[in-house]
């Protein structure tokens, strides 16, 4: 292990500086992620089934009784898509994790649900005037850096029919107090979440207060002398700031809901806000 290289890697990065590795499409990690998505005992990667059911019922209160065309961005294994399809809607799910899309397709087939799953990056969406509703759930909106956020909002705006809805969740101003920051931890493993073989993981959560961004960084060290750096830059939003971003993107905010998620004692529910917005 080159200790000086490690010290250099652990220096505080500039805002939005990328790591050298990406988690979602890694074959080994995506296997663990899929397990987390479908694990009913954990709210990691996807929320628990009861919460998903509650969220879908709540989303449907903004729709009239007719069949709707719905696009789920970052659909993962299709947990929301399936419920919406079971309720009679025409659903399309987009995700760039091939493993999640394969799981979602198999599950839909087994349940005889006609859902269109597309393995792609939602930065590259080209749908036009096609959907009554777009959803993006599990605070995926928060990890978009500003130029990607503008691009995704443009894509969603184009994909929606006139007056269509965009419903999503974000971390709110309570996030920095709820997530313990700064925090450092380490893990030595013979094989686990990050890698099949032995590794040392050095993890750190830090706060870029002026930008209202939280960085979760994981540096994975393994033989012979490899360092993988995973960085997740996550925004939390004050309502007025997000409203102005959405307005600029061509959306009116119709409703802000701060108490949709059930209180599980972790405080997590308190730091998530749902936005119901409509294409102008
Ligand atoms: C935290 S998971 C949430 C999954 C799902 N929305 C849920 O709540 O069950 C985020 C998902 O977004 C996908 N994702 C992240 N960035 C993406 C992108 N740029 N294009 C497509 N999918 C993306 C990941 O592969 C992952 O499945």
C-alpha cells in the first residue's frame, strides 16, 4: 500500500469532483444492491413494501380514475412500477442498472404485468409528450449535480403531456442534523458489499454547507495496490430554492408534503419531502 497515495486520495475534494468508480453498474455491487432493494427489513436502496404501498396510494390521489401513462425514472427492480401497473396504469420504467432491469422484467412476466422496462441513463431520455405522470423516488433527484439536474428536468418536461405531473422526493433542510456529519468509519472484509475479495473501506461523510451538499465518500483499498473512490454528492433543498429551480425548469409546485413517510424512530422520515409539480 502506498500510504502517500492514500493520504492524497483522502484530501477533501472540491465540490462535485468525481471519484474514479461508479457503483450502480458494477457487477458485484449491483448484486448486493438488488438484495437491498428487495429486502423487506431495510429501507436501504428501496423503502419497505408498506411504505411503497402508502406512497403509491398517495401518488394516485393526484390522478383521476382513468388509465394513466406513467414513467418511473430510476425504477430499480420495479417495486413502484408493479403496483401502478396492478392498478391498471400503462407503466414504463427506466434504469441504467441492467441487473435491476433484468430482475424487474422477470418479475413482471411472472406476475403477468405488461410493463415496459428500458435499460438506459435518464440523462439521455428522448420521450416527447407521452406521459401523464413522471415519478422519481428515493431522493434520486438529490444526487443530480446542477448541470445534470437541468438536463433531467428538461427531459422530464419534454416527456410529459401538457399539464402532466412530476412527483418526486428530496432531502430537506433537516438532513444535515439527522445524518451524522462529519463521520468517518472503516471496514476490513474478506469479501462484502464493495468487493468479492479482501478490502479495506475508508468511509467519510462531510458537509459542504455553502452549497447545501453532503458528500459520502468510500475509498476501497485492495491488493496489489488499488484504490477505488466512490463519491456521492447529495443535495438537500430548502423549499424556496427548489421551487425556483423547478419554476425555471417549467414546473409549478402544487403541493409539498413533509409527512408522508412513516416514523420508524430513525428520524429519516423527517428529512424527506415530497413535491407534486405540474408542467406549465
Ligand atoms: C436508490 S435506487 C431507487 C430505486 C427505486 N426508485 C426505488 O425507490 O425502489 C436509485 C436507482 O436509480 C438508478 N439510477 C441512478 N442514476 C441513474 C441514471 N442516471 N439513469 C438511470 N438510472 C439511474 C440506479 O440504478 C438505481 O436503481
